[in-house]
């Protein structure tokens, strides 16, 4: 019998019924139901309906009460598709008692393969593993072998286990392949002698180390056997993914394998053993490219730029091209491929989908992760599983800092390095291009490579770094410029424009990183201190906030300590302590806005600056003649943002550099310039710009007051 969704619904009483979202609640036939507790929903997963009893009845019991089987609920498409797949092998997972627990069938269709699962309920197979706890293959034999002290071989896949057992080896594996190891499996190897047998493809080799790390400290001994002649075997069979079955089929014997096992060294974590490798054993690899020379496959790429410059548009334009298999400038994409998006700043429905539609992307090839992952707390494993499931060509993380994790200080190399190295490993293992987006800092560093927000280790971990920006003379002229390339010569700048609500590539551009940074450093928008003032007003708008939280948010926003301090003084922020210092849970420092912000209006209208009577470091200065009147002194110091003596102190600490004060104008001695009553405003602004860069470069350094 084959049913439709409507026919299935008609098997239940018409009354009472309740509408429930896309489905309907009816009386459950598997128990004495007086209040509709059975939810029936439209077709899903190859079946004509999905259903669930909220009173707890098993779905098999519901079908039995209707004289139906699961086969009756399979859709026609499902039946036709299933008919074209042939079961080539069945792997029975047994409990220690020897009772069948569940089955994994291997199905083939021409050159494709897939796996189907099933378990018995009341004597009939149910084609899922709902409610089933996954166990190791050949579990009863494994437990006996561990007790007997035998060596256990651990390949990837049930077929390989069976082949090894035919040769007389004890062997087991976890279900569902590489990357599906569960902590529960580890305890089965307590005190065991384990030999891991790798698959020679990237996922297999990547998870060999993972399995070894999981078993370390539980198994008595761990070895990784290295098969011989792998490269020649790869060439002869025409594929990279050589495994133990291919090796045995090529004529290698049980005795050869036993010899390799006997000579395999004990595995130890890298911090306990040398990580030396002879280069003769390293296979040379050719770099593959998603977009030559900008985005390599299996590597990390950074895209940097200021907010609002169009970075997200660029990532979606690249996404569109990959989804369609065409459209990247100077690139020949072979076919449409899948893209995985992780976006923390743009909404899926109100921003990403409309933009993708505007660029005519094939959204069937674009998938997005909902919510923000914490890479320092399990998020990388979730990302790994999504990549394994979808097998994308490209993963986009926008912005990277939002996913790094609240517990990671993005300015500390040792903390960011741990996350970035794992992200790089994922890219390599799955041969996927990962494109991460990062904001620029607000100036200070002169070289483009140092302008990204946070630690330089973000840049160091990436094989390619791109910068998006605009021309200082024409903000409609935009481009991405490659500022780092480890794997090929740097590519030419690629222009783009944003107009009519969409994105357009404009071909090669003459824009450079230096021109982009000139535009960013010379823009007439808010000063850094104005932005810090807005940041504080925003941060404290809902009441007092702990200083530690403000510090974390300040760093994420790219605001220096000294700039924040000036903004704090400018606003008249109140600082108070709660609790008793030195006692558990006490001594919190809280910042809050003043009671009357209106009274601060005049202060907000001025540039916040260090009080001219502030004590400076004990450095002797040659007494210079200063501008003659107090008004002139005040005007100069207001523009500079600090007392003249403080400026001279910084200039001396920096080695009295020559400062550019205008096109073709340099000033070898700002002490003399500042003593001139007729000093021009543009000269003061040039000195101020130099000061800001010095302070940002030193992150406050010796020029910042002590934090609260």
C-alpha cells in the first residue's frame, strides 16, 4: 500500500483536531487519547508525513495500531530513488551478548556510494537510529581481545575491519567514518595495545592524529602503521584515497603488514616526542586555487578593510561566483560548488539573501550557520562537522573576531595562535578555502600588513591577505588589493563598485594599499576620540558597566587606552567601587555616565585633552620660548590635545624625528616650530596626526596614564 499525506490524515478522526503550525494535532491511536496529542506534519526526508506523540508513544506502536509499516509511508520519489541503489554490504553492530543492535547498509549506484541505517522494533526494521546509542563495530570481539591483551587494529570503515579480521587480526572501527569519534569509544581501549591504520586521503590522515590524541592516556600503547608504496599505488589506481584494502589488493601480504606493525614507533604527543621528519619522506604537493592568486584551497585567507567599505559585499560576490561556477575576474571556475557562510553582523533574511538574489547567486549552493560559534569553546568542532557534512569549496567567516571567543584576547599572539592553527588545520584536512573578514585599526601602523585589528598572528596564519578600500580622491573607486601572498606572486588589484543596491566587478585597478590607507587616515569624519566618546556613551547607556567588560569591548573596537581615557575625562564618567577589595567577589570597578549629561555639553564640544598642569615624566628639557599669551598657548594645546611640554617629551623619547608638516615640507625641530607665535593650523594638525600615530603604535605605552 502507498499513501499520500492526505490519505494518511484521513486515517484519524476528524474531530477533535487542532491546527499546529504547518501540521495538525489528532487523537493518537496507540493510547486512550482524549486530548489530541499526536502531531502530524507535512512530508519530510523521503516519507509522506512526519509524526510524533507528545504522550510518549513510540512511532512504531502508532503504525502498528493503524496496520501500517514504514514502507507504506515512503514517498514515490523515495521508492524510485531507493530502487536505483543496490545494497552491496551490510554491517551488523552487536551488543556484548551477541544480539543484533543495529545495521549499517552500504549502497552503491554506478560510481556513487552511500550508507543507510536500520534497527528492529517489535521484529520489524525501522530505517533510522532514533534512540540508539552508537557503539563500536565488533564490540563483543573487541572486549574479549582487550582482556586477552591482544593488539587491536583501528582502521576507518567496517569493510576494512572485516578484511583485517579475515587475515587473523583483531580489529574494530567507529561508525560513520573519519571525524565521528565519540568519547564513549575511548574507554573501550583501557589498557589496550592499539595500532591505527590510516586512510591516505586528507580527512583520513587528519583524523589519525585526532584518534591518537583521544586514546592517549587510556590505551597502554598507541602506534600508527605507515603503509609502503602508497605514492606508486595512488598513481596506479588513479586516486589519492588509498587504504588498507587497496594495499592488500595490490599483492601485499599479512606478513608484510605484521612487519610494519612490529616496526612502527610508539606514538606520543608532540610535546613529549621529537617532531622530526626526513624530507625524503615528504611528498611534494601542488597548490590548488579557488581564485588564483588570491584565494588558495586548503588554506586561510584574510579580507581586511574598514566598516562600510564593502567587505561583506565582496565576500557575497565571491560566494555568488562559486555557487554559479563562473563570474570571478580572471578566474576559470570548473563547476558550481557549495559555500558555507558564518555571518555575525548581517541578517540572513534581511541582508544576505536579498544581496545574493541581487547578484543572481544559486542559493541552493549557499548554506549559512545560524548564531555565532565560539571557536574557543566547541565552535570549531561544530564548524568542522558542518564542513564534513556539506563539503563546501569555500567557508566565509565574517567577521573573524566575533567567532574567536570571549575568552580569547585578540591582541595576544599566544591566545590567537591556538585558535588560528586549528582553523588552518580544518582548511587543510578538508581542502576547503576559508576566507575570514577582519576590520582595520584606526591608524598608527604605517605598513598595510600591520593594520588589521588584533594580533599579527591573524596575518601570520594566513597564506593570502587582501585589503578592501577606496581611492582617497574618489570614494566610489573601490578595489581589493593583495598585501600578502605566500604561495604565488601578488595579484593585481581588482576593482569593484556598489550601485543600484548591488555589486559589480570593474576589472583590474591601479589602486594600491598605500592609497587606500591614505584615504582611511585622511578622512574628515569623526576623530578617534570622538568615536571613543560615542563608544562610552553607547557602552554605558543602560547603566553602570564593569571596567573589565569595557576593556574587552575597547580592544574589540580598536580604541587605544589613552584615547579612551581622554574620552572618559571629557564625558566626566563616574567611577565607583562595589564590595570590599581583597574579599571574594568584591572590589569591582564600575563606570557610569554622569547624572547630568547636559552639563557636560561644553566639554563634549571640545577635543578632550590632557590637563596642561598634568605631571609629566621626569625628563629634563631645554627651556624653550613658548607662544606669548595664554590664549595662544590654550589654542595650540587644544589642537594638539595635550600640553606643549608633553608633546616635546614624546618627540624627545621618539628620538627627535623629522616630521612632515605638509606636501614637500619637513620640520627637523618641532620645539622651534611650537615656539613660533605665528604657527599655522595645518602645521599643528600635522603634529597632531604624528602624535596620534605614535600613541596608537605604542598602544598608549609610556604616554598613557595608569588605568583605573
